C-alpha cells in the first residue's frame, strides 16, 4: 500500500476502508476482509456506532497494530474541551486500543476551538498520532489554522467527479500542507456515476472499472480516498489501482463532470446547521 506523508511526518495509506452505514453485525467481518485483501487504513466515527466492532476486528487480525492506520471522528454532542477528551478515551476503550492514528472533528459547527485544543493536547500526550477536521470549507480551515498553534494534518471532505474541490485542494496545500481526504468518492452512486459515459470510456481504455478510475484520479491528485463495500471481491477491485496511470486527456475529460456543488450537504447553508442541531438533540452519542 502506498502512503502520503502528512505535515507532521506521519504516513497515511492513500486508500482507506470506510465503515459508514455498514451494520454493526457486518462490520467486524467487513474490516477483517478489508485487511485481508490489503487495506491498512480503517475509517470509523463515533456517530457510526460501530467502533467496538472495528476494534474486535483489529484484535482478531494477525496484522500487527503498528501496520494499521485507524481513524475515528468526534461527534458534535461530544464537542468542547473536556467532552472531547472524555469521548476519545471512550473510543479508545471501545476499540481496545492504546492510541489512534488519526482523530478528526466530524463537523465544522459548535465548539470547534475547544475540541481542537483537546486533539492538540492528546496528540502531545501520544494518544493520537495525527489530528484534523472534516467538512471544513476554505474559510473554516483558514480560521482554525490562523488561531491555533497546530496546523491540522487532515481535512476530510466530500470529493468526487461531480464535486471536485480543486480550490479546496490548493487552499489546503498552501496553508500548511494540509492533506485532503475524500469521503463519498463514488458520490454513493448518485447521478448514475457507475454508468457515466466518460468514466466508462476511460474504464474501457484501461480495462478498469469506473470505481478504479475514480480512485486512481484521486490518487494522482494527491488525495487520500475512502471506499466502502461489504463485498470482498469489490474490496479487492477498489484497492487494485496502482498498475495504470491516467493521461492529461483522461483528467480533462473527468474534469468536465464537475457540477455546481455537493451531492449531499451544503455546509455553507444555515439550514445544514439547523439539521445537525436537530440531529444532536434527537440522538446523543
């Protein structure tokens, strides 16, 4: 597995296995299968409700802990300095781990600064190797970099052929070499992405699937990507992207797929804040 070096020297596998929306009863086996086919980067979150099952898989695999890269994310109901520190302790206990490789703030709302300070301190204590944020736009990323002593190592955001985020990429690189990480690289199948004519044309050219073309496109842009599947053969396919390269023409064609914005949430819209406020009140984590 290839890696990118983060701005603090930690190396992150360029392909990660995400467990969002994988049912608890399927999570352990899915993670074991992912590790068996070659994944070393596992991405979960407090709000996914499957940290414990991820931990069960880590405990059972024969792959040494130091060869794995484990991520979780702090949920909004656990924001604030003390709440964040406590929640990460609980996450470590659920996953039966002594440390985490990466912890992110899951959303750019609420007491971001208090929670980020907690991540900084836990990193200094050796409980977290890398820290970062998720769903932060250019302004919010610039804000936290400007007013915190430690530059985030990661910003995990939605990136896919329909929402390519080139300005976000350039901004992140220019503000302390923050590594971008893509969630929903396949846009969760929206807009017929797997039957898209442009992607299928590139697919045919290299004998690869549209998913492989997308993951290769992200890798060549220097972006870490997270793919999800409970099917072992699909896991194998998604990790098999290192034996071909895209041409400038291929990339230009993929560039034409850019649409007006997110396929899911507009984090710049106050209605999105209202949505998450309601979610937090309805379901405390």
